[in-house]
């Protein structure tokens, strides 16, 4: 979410961050760390992101918001542990992200922040975290101390490319831009961009017919939502909005569309969601 400062070699970014953490006393020299570059435009500057990834020190994750990833990380990593976030001062100081970071620090995590130095005086963050840097200063100061041994040292977890919308994962950089061009990913982007008021069990909202991959992803999402709606622990809103006959009709129409247009027979999905049905498609 925070661009690399102008004139900085992307190939040394992993080592630069590692050195900053060492200098501040938050990790021992050459301790293993994991670094992830997160954003929804990583491929727009493909040469830069390829260099970031080529060092083996930084993973790439495509997505629009990373707060959920922070919570996933905290579930997998018990305190005491250290997390460093590099983002704009504005984003770090407001909304859910600010409250998430505050809650994590209250639970015993060490929260480190870095953000660009903006024109004028930036408003203070809601609370004082363990350590804060200006992003440009951190990069320029630590690059002066990097040695050839630092660049060769292998103290990083296995890096990957990952799409947080589709849960796609690979160790090959070129697989990410390839994935982002697929119809399945296009459906995930469309789905994510819509607000919570969209009824995903209304076939008109699925825009079926665009491609087989799109329609399969839409159908998969449709039946997952259907199984949650009629599962053992449905959401209270789903209980209010249950209309089994209409939902079965929509499901049958979707299965008929897949069979007639693509020759796909997925009738078992209907009986999976409605176990009391005696007949199969």
C-alpha cells in the first residue's frame, strides 16, 4: 500500500527492513522474519514487483484491504510477537485499521509503524505505538549500513505470490499476473466490489453467460451461500429471508443453465443444500 521511495533499489528492500528491525532492537541479527507486499495494483509496476519477489525475501499478496490478514496472522502467532505495518499516515490513524492495531497492541503484540513524510504537519496518531519511522528516512538510513553479507544472508520464510480474493497461491511470480487475468478472478473482484445489500441468490446479480469459468465460480459461490442459509446454524437474517421454494427454483435454473450451455451436470449440489429432496437433477 506504500510505494517504494524514488531511487531505491527494490532488490534491497527486504534487507533494509530487516536491518531497521535489528537496529531498533526488535529482532536479533539475522532472525527469521516474513515480509509481505500487499496491494491491488502490484502488477501495474511489474518490473518493481518482480525485483521485490526475485530476492526470495518478500511475498506478494493481491487484495484491497489487509486488516483481515492482520487478524489471521494474530491467530497463528501468539504474543509476544512483532508486527510492522508500512502504509500512509492517514490510513494508519483512522477507522478499523487503527482500532485493529490498537487492539493487537493491547493483547501484547509489539506494533511498529512506518509512513511517508507528508507536506505540512501530520496529525498525531490516536495512540503512541512501540516505534514509528518516516518511510523515506528508514530506507535511506538503513541502506547506508547494508553489506554484501547482509544481502546474501537467508533469514526469511519461503516467499509466495497470493491472491486474497481467490485464495490462489504459487511460488512462481508470473503465475500471479496470469491469475489476475482469469475470469474466475474477475468474478471475485466483482463480488468483492458489491455492497452487502446485494442478494447473491438472485441469479440476475450473477451476470451469468460471460464465460464457463465465470459461471462456475458464480455457481460455486451461490451454493456455498445456499448451504449456509439452510445449514444447522443459519444467520438470523437468513432465517427471516428463507423462502425455500424460490431458492430451489433459482438453484434448478442455475443448474439447467450450466448443463445446457456447458454440458455440466452438477445436480448433486442441489441435494447437498436440500438433503430432504428425493429427486436429483
